[in-house]
């Protein structure tokens, strides 16, 4: 892969995740630069990743070969206005936010032709992300290949239609948060009932892997899989949990979709 310069606008969680993923893979770029309005965030990022360059303006970051817009949706349109003169036809511009479409981005970045939207995943921190991506129609296939090769450093990247990106945000990007706290609580219960912390963690990890494979790779119907275990200790709460999923997740999707 021919090396290019990277510019991150925003130095928060997802930028840290990307940088760690690149470190894990020993990826080499001409340079990696980051701008953030909060100098303390930049200082902490520089301390963790001393090879990065910290910048004084978003426009400086926007002049790099590949630009990652790592901001929340409410901040995006204002930021696009500030950097519009810095982005060129050669810039590969990758937005990491839901809601703001390629069309909206292009309406401000008049010179930009290579606009990409990616829904990033926290598991990219260990290079196991499941990251859906959509491309502006103007991007050539050979350029897509280059972008996908770079993004695959983060894990698995799948190309999808833009209108599905917000659904992937709900079902992929945010999905770990629906379960992480539950696994943590089960670890505590394991300690309470006689297992060591190591035994609890290994048991949960191995059983979850096996459960996922049984549900999705056994060739059995889902109803048959769920009937394999006769005792369901929290079965009486299933409907309540389903209602929470429906109300919270579908409601959130309604808010973040364009």
C-alpha cells in the first residue's frame, strides 16, 4: 500500500481506537496528524501515541491526503464550513458519524469528490471491527480498493448502501454496550458462587463463543436452539427485555437516521 498522510479532525475515543489499531498492525503512513479543540485531549493523545503530530486548526488536518472527520453529528456542518477551502479533489474524506449524508457533506465541500462514510466499531481497537462503509458515486473502483485495504487494518470492512449505515450503527457499532455490563455482572456472580475471577471470565468467554456458533452456524432453527436448555432462569423477564430493546434501539435509530 502506498503511504499517505492522515489527518484526524477530532481526537476522541474513535481516533484513539483507530490509532491503536494502526499500531497493532504496524501500519506505516507518511504522517498522522490530529486536531481537537481541547488541548488536554491532544496532549493525552500525544502522550499515548508520540508519533502523531498535533495541529492548531481543523483546516491543517483537512489538507492531508486522507481526512477522518471524527466528530458528533451536531458539530459536523459547522466544521465542514471551516475546512471547505482546505479540501481538494484529491482528498479522501472519510466521515465517521451517522445522520450526515454524503450529499450533505458534498453540498459544503464543493471540491471534494472522494467522500466516504464509515460507521466505526470499538472492537477495531483489537483489529476485529465490523465496519460498514459507503462511497460517493464519483469514487473510482481502484480508489475504493485502496481505501478498503486501509480500512481493513481495523478489522472487517463491508461495503453497503448509505441508507443502511444508521441501522449498522445500532446493530454493530453500539451492540457491545448492550452486553458488556451483563458479562461484567455475571463475573461478579461467578465470584459469589465459588469461581475465581479467571474461571468466571474463561467460562463466560468460551460459552458465549459456543452459544453464538450454535445459534448462527449449527444449521438448526432458532426456535430449536432456544429449546436446547429447558431451564430459563430469567425467562419471565424476557418480554420486558424485548420491550426495552424495541423502545430504546428503534427510538435511537429514528433519531440518528438522516
